[in-house]
């Protein structure tokens, strides 16, 4: 029953996430009063998602650290700089939108990228390593990047931000990994039982976060349309840079899939929780807009990522015509 529910949710997530955003900004906007629960719900989601992460698999991936390093450069240097530059170009008079854009592209890669990498038979060990390293470094990298890019323009609660990241993602991740290490078989069973509830929890978080910014969606103006177009372009750019990097270094298909999804997907639940907790509500706007299309875009990108054998088969068919 639980496995069936989880499979259904997994298939429907790309469509349920934008539906939850729309619900939060319309008839469920009253749930804003419950937004204080978001960090706690997300800590539980992170713990559940971290179950099954094996130290030996991560150790194996760390023996080839270059793909991890390249992905971290994309995630924490290239994309934040692009987001900052585009933000300053189009929204120079709105520091909150610029802050939201930067925050949307400095938060760590999302655990959901593992799901997409698995679906497309990518390198899961490399993906797990990127997620773990990026997650553990995020309490230091996120405040530092915000300080460097926006320090003069926006007030930052650096200690609070670091504390929030530790409690929401670092500590739950470590607890999940430790539990999996010492209780290998039970952790698999617990993960399977918690999986659908994690997805439901993620949808609840999206509704709560969306309800907070509902006043900014009372009318769809040109600024909102421009923001949507910019965010779609930036996310696609993240995927493209990941794929290009894998081709540049001549890495195999598995690494290419890993880099593509880890470069394109962010932990927007954490980003929205941070924005709501430590910034004015308008900072949350770019992150919520990304949530609208992130999973749909992830599913679409997968259709363009062909396995080498599929490409060879296509070429053979073409040559026989």
C-alpha cells in the first residue's frame, strides 16, 4: 500500500508541485500562519532522504573527486554569479528580487536529483557525493556568497542562516547516514516506509511557502513575467553547463547525467525556508517561481539525454535507410 502510494506520488510530483504553488497563493493563503513549521518538516524530509546513503559508495566516488569539484564550481560560483549579474541587469531597483535570485542559485543541490539520476541510469555514487559535500559545505558557502555579492546592500543574519542550514540539512543528513551505516537493513525498510510521507511533506512545505508570498501574486505584471523567463533560462543554463562540462572532460554517460541534474536542480524547499525565516517575504518570490517548473523541466530535460547505445542505434537506423 505504502509502496504503491510512493510510486504514484513519484510519477505525479512534476504536476503536483505547481498545483501546490497555485493552491498556496490562492485559496490556501491562510496557511501562512503555519509557515513556522517549515524548517522542522524539512529536517524530517532531509533525514528520510538521507537514509540508504552508504559511506562506502561515497568513498568510492571521492576517489575520483574532479567531477564533484567541477559540479561544486558550477553550483557555488558560476550560477550564483550569473544570477547576480542578471538580477542587477533586470531588477537593479529591487534588491529583494536580486537577493532571491542569488539565494535560489546558491542553495545546495536537491536530494530529488538522485531520483532523476536513478531514473536515467546515471552515476548515483557520484550524485550522492555531490549532494553530501554540497550539503555539508552549505552552512559556510551560502552566507559567505551572500556576504560577498550582497553584503553592502542587504542585512544578513549570518549566524542564524548558518544555524538554520545546520539544523535543516546537515544534522538530519548525518543522522540518516549514521543510521544507515549502523543499521543497514532496517534503514532500507524505514526509508521505504517514510518515502511517501517525505513527498507529502515536501508538497506541504511548498503550500506553506507559497502562502507567505500570495500578496505578490495578486496581479501578474510584466516584472513577474520577466522573472519567470529569466529563472527558466538560468535553470536550463545550469543543466547545459553540467552537460557541457562532462563532454569537455570526456566523462562517461553516468557522470554526464549526474552533473546535468546536480547542476540544474536545487533544494528549493530549504531556500524558501531560509528566505521566509531570515529575509523579507519578497525574497522568497524567485524561489517559489522556480518550484513552479523545476520538476516539469527535470522530466523534460531527461528526454534529451540519450544513452550512448541509443545514439548508436539511431545512427545505425539512419545508415540503413
